[in-house]
C-alpha cells in the first residue's frame, strides 16, 4: 500500500505547476526523485492515517472579482457573506462563476489567472476564486483528503450567497481543475438545489480514483461538462460527466507539451483549452461523438453527432464521449470543421 501511495504522489508532483515549469523536469536527476520518495515515506501519515489533519475554515478563503475590481479583489474569510454585501460590487442579476484550483496551488496560480482574465474580458459576471492553499500546499495525501471539507465550505458559501440575495442556482457555474474539480463536485452536492453547470478540468485521478464517493459525477449539477487532457496519469480517463471531451485522445502527452515528463503540461492544457474557448468564442472546438480516439483518427465518426468543447455556454444536448484535435499552441481550436476537409 505504501508503494502505491508513493507512486500516486510522484505522479501528481507536477500537477500544480504551470506549463512553463514542465520544461525543467527533463533535468531532474534520479537523486532528486529519490529524495522526494524518501521524504514522502518518512511522513507519519503514511503509516498513521489518524495523523492527517482535517481542513478547517482557516484553510479556506475566497477572492471576489468583477470587472470593476479585477486588480483588487475582495478577500472573504470565514465564509463572511457580509464582505460581499459591504463591497457593493456584487451584481445579483449577473452569473456567479466559481473557480477552484488543485493541489499545490492557490488563488494566484495560473489556472485561476488565465480563466479569470478570459472570463472578465468577455463576460460581465461575478467571479469567486477559491483559495485553499494552506492545505493544498501540503503533500498530496492530506490535500486529497481535504476535498470533501473544502467542497462543503464552498457549497455553504454558495448557499449563503443565494439565500442572501434571493438568487437562483441556475445562475451558478462551478469550475475546478484537478483536485479542484472534485471540490466543485462536492460543493455541487452540498448546494440546496442543483447548480446550473459544473466544468471539470482534467479531474485528478490519484487516490480519488480509489474512492468513488469523493469524485465528481453527473449528479452534482444540472449539467456536468468534463475536459480530459492527462487521462490515466494525473487525471481521470473514465467519463465523469454528462458530456466528456477528449482532445487529442484525452491522454498524456498533449500537442506542444515537450519534455512533459510527469504530465503537468498536459494536465494544465485542460484549463488552457477552456480559457481559449471563452476568449476566442468565434473559434469553436469541434468534437465528435465517438467510440474511442482510434476510431476518430480513422475518420469514422465525422458523420456522428457534433458538439463543442468548452465555453461558459456548453451544448447541453451533448451526452457521452466526444473526441477532437487541437493545435499545439494557442489559439488551440481549429477554426473549421475538420470533417469538411
């Protein structure tokens, strides 16, 4: 069991880092990796699960942005809904977009900043970025175990917000990357009514995959849209939503991810594809319902149902697994229907 845990932690060692860091992984020597393995092995919680600390509200904060304060967010601690009320920035008629990061990240991480910029550049909405960095920056095991509690804190905040302003849960979209995708699922499960949309960005696989009660699933929201980019390594490959999208087969390594030794670049492509779909709404990510990527590559699915990956207004008629190809650099979407070529 210890070997499995260590292997899982090594697999997600890079999941938090932006794409630029992946270029350095090729230079990591075996002594460095051995030191990392030994450090993990020495951690008391590998042999004493009871030593894992539970997440508390002190591990959780929310940064509130609108177009009027995109450089100066309102910081919400202890789920204090009055921080939102007193700011006079919240627009109760606009959508609520929540973004949650994964392991070893915080509110300043690239997954949040890229999505925040893409969203506020194109939509006048309320954006709430979850920061659970105090525990997410610990080793992977306590971070993974904290997912239900962090999800509960986020779900409680959404419930308070809806109640305070008399909102509809149809205004709420939850976006999460890696472990953050499962946090979004847990928050959706806590919500008093189903939130309108959950977008899971390469939902984390290690350890979560061993506990089906912890991972995101279609019951967590009215519509659950999944983008798989490092399936089977850092992220789930199995479908988890109503509609699951597999760009370039949904696995490691995604186009343009050179020297992606542990998969961090491919893992991060999920939020980059989503940001691109929001920023470049005129260029759609054409996707085809298909049995698998091999069949798609043989061009045997181009007469099948078409859907589009990403955006904040996904195709809710979509159901099942969809495959597509992307460019190796931004803009990632092909600006044409490949079946017509």
